[in-house]
């Protein structure tokens, strides 16, 4: 562990279709660069399993936050893809059914 901390809050939970988490109250240095992150998981049944779409949106504090979070978002997207490709999802997935999206920008990272 690197000593960093944050609060994770479930803000929406429908066990059949969707889970949304809000990451906030970060410890420094992220506290000075990000307002919060939103992670969304959407589930839908397919004939051969379950489709899962995972989306992470990051909300920066100012230009410095945006510049810092852009490379972080790319690393997170790679981590999502590695998790998807390694089968560490714990879900019954149809082939090619898991998609990961990491957005970055002024309103949504």
C-alpha cells in the first residue's frame, strides 16, 4: 500500500442492471487534483452469459488536475483491459462481452 486513502460510496445499485460508485475525499496529492471519480458497471444478459460495461469518469480540479489525470486515466484503462483479458472478473461472460471505458476531460475524465 502507498498510504493513500479515499472514500468509496455506492450511489446507485440495481443488482440486475447497474452499480455506480463515487470515489472522493482523496488524500494528498490527489486531493488537490481531483474532485471525485465515478465508476459505473452496467450488466445485461446475453444468450451466452452477461455483458459488462465498466466506465470510469474522473472530475479534475482545474487545468493542473486535468493534466495530471489524463495519463492516470490511460493507466487505469490499461489496468481494466488487463483485468478483462485475464478473466479476473468473477462473472459468467459471453465472449467479447466486457468493455472498459475510461473518460477524461473537463466535465468527465
